[in-house]
């Protein structure tokens, strides 16, 4: 009996460790290279001090640009530190469950939005329904937001439910009701076309959920 139980216990232990590892938050940006990411790394995106930086403070941003993962994800919790520079008209965002539009610079999918006057913490549908799906409370957001400095987004996607937390404040709890909307896709970061501005992103981790 012992000889039969020993290999079985070893196998079960290995399986439980594997499941535990999958549940851990792991980096998806190494802070040094674009490994695992794709986008316009010639002109728009660069790496500075361990952060992905889109745009420029020296010239207008010609159009929306996105740097995206090469992998797709379904159920997960993604954490991103971000900083937006350029004043009231600067804009960016973190895309989740998104797809690139073929032969185009745009992407299509959910976005945790960033920008004044009241985009912070909202859930926007980029290039698809092209509208805010769930609004944040600007008064509550202004109490926790650090303009021109580092902030934290935690975005949880599980089933049809999407939750956004900004600096510890939950701003969105949205459940998708429209049929045919995919519940998987790439993760991407955005610099919005417009005036001279920069969007910074770092410490990007993901915890995949069952």
C-alpha cells in the first residue's frame, strides 16, 4: 500500500504546487525590454527607468498608439502603476480583453480610462461601442488621485464581470450583458493622440484566475 500511495502523494503535491503558482501575481513587463509586447517601438514607445513610456513632451502625439501583450488572457487580476503627464488634455488608458484591429494602429475592447476632466477610473469601450460603459464618481476619485504622479490601477476580470480599483478606491463594478462581446484578449497600454503628453506604465503584473 505504501508503495502505491507514495507516487500518488508526490503527484498530488506537484499538482497543488502548480495550481498555486498559477494563482500568483507575475510580472508581464520585465522593466528592461519589450519582450512579450508589440507596438510602435520605433517612434512612440520607449523604456525609461523601468517604465513603458508613450508619447513625448516635446511634440504633439499624432494619433492613438497602443503597446500590447502578444498573449491573450481571460480571467485575471492585472495591476499597473501609471503616471500621466501633459496637463488637462493628456489621456491614456489600460486595455483589457482587447484585440488589435488588423492593418490599423487602433485596438478594440475594454479600457480603464485615464484623463481629465472625468475619465479617471471609468470603463470605456475603445473603437467598438465607443462609449463609457461605466462611469466613476469624480468627487471620490479626486480624493485619491495623484495628478502628475504615480497611481495604481487594479483591474479584475472574471466571467462577465469587470472591476476597476484606482488607488484603493473601487470606481467600476460592471457586468457585461450584451451578447457576443468576447471575454478574453490582449492587455495593452495607451497614449492618446493630442497635445504633447506622456503616459508612463510600470510594475505590470497579472494573476490568472481559474
